[in-house]
């Protein structure tokens, strides 16, 4: 049975009562309360240029929102060591390395806090909406950067070093250097940050050019197909701000993946777009907080 979208009153989402959800991204930070199936108290602002400024703003915002909150889930836009609850690095904001976000926020807010990479958290939110025949799920977030997560049989796969799903740094074969120190990364070719950096104007304006858009979709298809060969997902969900391209992205991407699958004589994955507003990640943060509270994170 399929589950309802955020904002409904399904039994599933009623289980996520009064959880604080935080999404720390490369370009924006968002905070909300997930309560009785609805996202309430939603507020967002441009991410600060340093981790300490970001944490100060998060704490000052959240202190007015924690009445009757059971726990807090945090999505972090960067490489994150889940067992140690420690930031490894952010590609776009300085000062996060070695920061234990959960401990800092738990001390400041006085409630249990659990943190994970933003793609993992968003995948939990999207997975809660799937039909049973759409398992396993590959979730790919495309915005400032590119991240991914994989959920199979109700389990989020994190890997030996909490680095499973760094799909943005698959080699695509081009010659441009990436912020990660490698050359030719998937993220370097298709992310909003690099489209703006390379062309000197907003990504949406860059992608208005039909030829640039065609190559952009082709690069996305190449990166996703590499992941499909390894993971064999039943469903790919494209989330993040770049998914606001809508059918202009979905239709040619679905076609391109079907063509690649046909050449390899294997079934293509289903593809759909996630929520471009990023609110699904807040639902995932609440799911993660609930599971951590139950001792099953």
C-alpha cells in the first residue's frame, strides 16, 4: 500500500508527532516541526559562510520551537560520519570539519539529537512514500552539489565509513577539477554550483539554453546509469532544487536511461521527481529522530 505525502493525516505520519527537523545545506538552512503529519513552523535562511555562525543561528531559531518536542533530526549537506556523529567536511561551507552537530545542539536545546548526511535523510523521507514494488530506492539530490542514498528492505545503507552514496564524485570522464580534489566528477558536470560558477549566471538561466540542457541531461543519465549497473534500483527519485526542472528533466532523463538499459538488455529503473522545496528531507529528519528515539537508528 502506498503511503500519503507530507501534509496528510495518514497513520504513518501521525507517528511523527512533535519532532524538530533541521536541514543544513550548502546554500540554505531550514528548520521546521513535523507534527501529526504536517510540517509546521517552517523557516529558512541562506546558509552562513562558517559553521559557527550557522550553529548560532540554528540554536537561536530552534530555542523558540522546542516546546513538547520529543527529539530532533538533522540533515547535513556534506560528508558525515554517522557512528561518530561528526562532520567530515562540507564542500561549500568552512568550519564544519570535526564538528559533532548532535552534541552541540543537544546541549543547547536539551533534547535528543541525531544527525546524518542530507541525502540519507531525504531518502528516508522519500522511502516512506514508496509502494512495496518500488524497493530498493536510489535517491539522488541535485542542488548546490550532488548526493545520493540507497534504501533496501527498509534499511538505509551507509557503508563502512558512512560514505556510501557519494555519487557526485563518480568519474564522468571530463577534465574539470572538482572541489573534492579529483578531476571529472559527476557533481562537477551537473550541479547548480558548478553551472553557475562556469557560466557566471544562475543555473536556471544557464539551463534555458537547449544545447546546454541537452548535455546536462546526458551527463546526468551517464552518472545515474553507472549507479544502476552497481545497485540495480527499482526506483530512482531525483530531489533537490534542480528537480524543479520538472518534466523538462524527467522526460529526457527517463528516455536516456531506458535506452541505456535496452542496450544492456536489462530493465530500466522507474524514475520520478522528489519535492524540489526540500521539505521531504524534513520528514526524513523526523523519521530518523523517531527511529533513534526507539533505539533502531
